[in-house]
C-alpha cells in the first residue's frame, strides 16, 4: 500500500490536541460499553456480548490506527532502501 503521509506527519498528528480529543471521545464510548455490560443484570445474551465485544475491539483498533500506519510507513521506507 502506498501512503501519502510521512511518519513525521503521523507523529505530529498523534501529538496533537485533535487526536487527544478523538481518543478521549473513544474512551467515553468504551466506558459506555462497560456500563452497558454492567446494566444487563447478569443475564447478558450471547449476541449482546458479541456486539459489545466487537464494538470495543473496533474502538481499540481505531485508537491504534495512527501508530500502525506510521509504523507501516517506516517499514516500507526501510524495505525501499
């Protein structure tokens, strides 16, 4: 895959207040999923657990995405040398 951004651009993005705000919002979503689990009264159907677990996994993957892409850019650059 070819990226248009540099690893430095991702470093700057991950250090920005924009990314901090996005991570803060994602943490609120994770906290909401946790509360949803607690409010099931111990009778959580499998499909609800699957949905909540899938949502939590998607949020965590999203939160790691800038780091993963930055690392891919660095690795691609090393392979191109």
